[in-house]
C-alpha cells in the first residue's frame, strides 16, 4: 500500500492555536472483500482510499484521477483516462468524512505486459461548508500488481522517461489557442469550440453478462450483444462503420431501419444529444465471422460528400451481387476510412451508460477525440472469437 497525507490550508494559516482541522491521507491498495488470494492477484483495478486521521471532520470530499498507461517497450503513453466519480453519481460526493472514517472507491486498471500505470490523484475537501476547498495530491505507480508511491518509484531507472512521456503527452492534450486549430482553421465565425466527440462501444456476453467496454484488443465472442453510444459538442455529420474479418463493411450510422424497426437516425446530428445505436432498447450482435474487426467513428462539421458517395457506391455494388464490384467498392471505402484516422487525438474517458432505458447506469470506458480542421476518424479494433 502507498499513502500520502496532508493538512488543510487553515492549519498552516492559523498555527497551533487555530481550530482543529482534518488530516486526510490518500492511499492506493489492491483489495478483495472475500480475501481470496487468487482473486486479489488477478484484480487489475486498485482502490483509492481516503482516510480522515482527525481530529476534525472534512466535508464535500471528492477525488479525481488522471491515469496514464506507459508501455516500457514502446517508451510511450499508449492509453489515458480521466476518472471523475462526481460525474457518475452525486453519491460519490461524500458529504462528511468524520475522524477515523474512510472513503474507498475503485479506480481504473490499465494492465498489460511491459506496462506501468501512473495515477495522479487529486482529493478536494472543505473544513466547513462554505469554506474554500483544500486539496491533497498524490501520485502512484502500478507495476505488475505492485503499488509504489512517487518517492518509492523515483529510484526506478524508468522514472525519468515515464515522467517525460507524460509531460509530452499532456502538452498534446492542451487546448488549442483561441481562434484556430492545428491546421490554422478557425473554429467558425461565431467562435464555437473545435468539434469533439465522445463515443462508447459496450457489450454483454451472450446478452446476459455485465456491461463492459469495447476498447482496442477487447475479445468478444459470436453471439455477444453490443451497442454504441455517442454525442458531439456541437451539430455535425457523423458516420459509423464496422468492418469484419472478411472485409465486409456495415454502416451503423446513419441508420434508417434495423430488425424491422424504422429508426430514421440521420445527419446532421444535434450537439449535446446522446445517440444510442441501434436504438434505446435494441442491440447489435456478432455473427459467426471470426477474426479482427474494426469500428470506425467519423465526424465532420460539414457533410462529407466523398464519404457518402463511396458508401452509396458500396450499397449499389451489394445490390448488384457482383463480387468483383463489391470487393472494389469495399476496398475504396476502407482505404478512405483508414486514411482519415486521427487516433493520436483521442484519449480514454469514463462515463455512465445504461444498456436499456429502464436499467441503471454503470461506469464504462469510452473515447473522446477532437477533430482536426473540423474532421476526424477514430478507430477501435477488437478480436472476434
């Protein structure tokens, strides 16, 4: 277990004669309620533990985490996520944390071979309601199920390279200067922000398992049910495709009908609206074509005539049932989708998603990506077995 502690700012300002203030500590542990060693060592999601050592209570306690996945072989950040429990549920905003009490919540695990996961945790709290917020910051490194505090990991020969990679990665996420994007194109005449998209692909094993995220290298099986959720920060044109192991291309958005249900889901999409595919209470499912599959999420500020023309050409070829024509049209569309990918402009996020409108939400991983010059395509590859 690694631990950090800190006093509220009032302790520093008031000295020994001031009113009592809480002393909060932040630690990270792998835990298992059943105490099963096998489960413990297989668990990838560490817990954030915030404990009040006293002598006074803390109020409005909340935490956020920035999580980086560093690949020691590639010497690069290969995944990133921001976890803010307050965005998932107001229940995660602890109203009071009395002396000797603790707040424990599970955070994101980013495991893998040759992987170092780095957690920058920020704990906010107040000494009294209405007072300014105090903050406690902590950094943890997780390597092969071993947790290190920042000071413990400083002696590791990889430390300097990891921190440099994180600094470089953070600079790539910085907002663009006011008035333009990286290609020098202005956001638009009225100063709206650059186009950005949030997208979640989720599945349930055989339609009955827990709600899980589809991310790069996720393994699904034939018969698994899956859905797609997306939203944009402003009105735009969205196009979503799936390419299976045989190279067959399926358009998932726009989608006018599915399984006998008229959907009329069309462009342009409305900014701020959450879209659920194929519909709120329907789902896609995997057939028997096994291998690597790719989901493409494309978004543009303006209608993409070329992409629509290539899509229409494929539909016309499919109606003709001419295998040579179909192959050429599919290759043309697939090449276009690959050429427009901006995966480097995306990062992982966590948000609440429900499988059906009548079911409660669950936090799942998704992707947030920004367009370049008002256009962009993000792709997610998964394994179909």
